[in-house]
C-alpha cells in the first residue's frame, strides 16, 4: 500500500494536479468569482479546442516529430465549412462538422505524406504547411469573415449548447481523450507509437512500418484540428482568417508541461490533459487579475522553460536509477 502511494506521489501527473489546486486557490483568493460554475464553464468552453488538439500533438511528439501547422489547419477547415454553409452547399450541422473534419484530415495527411515520403524534417514541413494553409484560408474567403447569419442554426445550437449541464464541446473533448488514452495504453498501434519514438532503429528491426505509423498519426492530428475548426467557428459564431493564430504554441506548451518529451517516446494522456488545463487556467486567471499582457507572456514562457528543465532532470534521474539497478 505504501509503495503504491509512494509511486503515485512521485508521478508527474500528481505534481501537476497539486499545482492546479494551488493556482486555483490563489486566484480564487484574489478573485472570488473565479471558481464559480459560470467561469469554469467559460474556461472549459473557450479552451476546449486547445486542450483537445493537445492529444493529437501528444501522439506526434511521442513519435519524435512536431506539427506547427495545426492552428492554420483549424482556421482553414473552419473557414471552408463556414463558406459552404454561407453559399448553401451545407444545410445541416452534422454535415458542417463532417466537412470540417474532412478538410482537416486532408491537411494532416499532406503534412504526414511530405514527412514520410519526401523525408522532410517535421519542423520544416509543418512550418511550410502552416503558411500554405493560412494563405489558403485568406484566399478562399477573399480576405473576409463569415458572420453568424450565414451559419446553420442547428450547427450553432449544438456548438453553443449543453448536455446534462456540461458544454457539448467539453463532451467532445472527453470522448477524444478517452479514445486516445485507450489507443495509447491498450492497443498494438499505441505501443508502436511509443516504440517508434523511443528507438526508431529497434522499431524497424522488430517489423514496425514506421512511415505508416507516422502517416496515420499526422493524419489523425489533422482530423482533430479539423474537428476543432468546426467547434471553434460554432462556438464563436463566426469564421475568421486569423483564427487560432499562435495556438500551436499553447498546444505544444500543454504537452511539454504535461511531461511529454520533445525527443519522443515519453508522455501520457492524463499529463497532457492537466497541462492543457493549467495553460487555460493560468491564461484566464492572469487576465482576470488585470496583469499586463507582457507579463502574461513572460510568465507563460517561464512556465514552459521550467517544465522543459524539469522533464530533462526527471529523465536523467530515471536513466541514472535504471543504470544503477543494472549494475547491481
């Protein structure tokens, strides 16, 4: 019993949970309206896109890759769906969501294809596509935005509605997290993702088709960005060219804070969820406390640096312990 408790306390997720509780308590002390049901619902609703896309980024980072095009994919897929509704080609909420998901999936597939077939470095490939997808968003919209009156009412009602007192967007995020958790923890494909990120050479020798795994992961990452595009437009009741600009940095930060290694092979779904929640709470709380934008950015940067340094130190400690056990 004591050994299990000690193991639980030593986990990164437990530390993150304690940090969340402390941050929430401090902000609540400074601003008594922070932990009201309305504020909590607002935080979860407004940051649901970032928190959900962090799961896709988790899988990409586990491979030892990266994708900084997801913000542009969100904007393109959301805008494409909104334009289809504006022009009368889409008349139902379900079709709007499916079309946005399809666009995002295609974007993720293209990124993965260039990385796996052309052997372009992930950072370079995704950087190029970030500009391509953002440019396409401006092009297809003719540099204009799509307002509420052009969107299907059923689509808006679902995106801004609730079920059992919880936002529908939050339910979507929970379902996605459960699916990714199950895949990574209990499926062969999940073990292959960790294997590719941990040791690509050994994974190849064991018969894992590395390019196939990478292509599927990048495609799925695009699928989540497309889904987020539909959620984003429906939640804010408008499609804009600059939607989610810079969000990819928050997504990567959520993963890093959650304990995901940028070298690949290490990271968990609960850790990313807690990392995303911490980013959301910190961002909202700093705004509520009236802290200047410069100091908000400086603090977030400091949190990311501390998280990266902590990850490195923990991995070195684990490697040292493993070496000591082998020597004994």
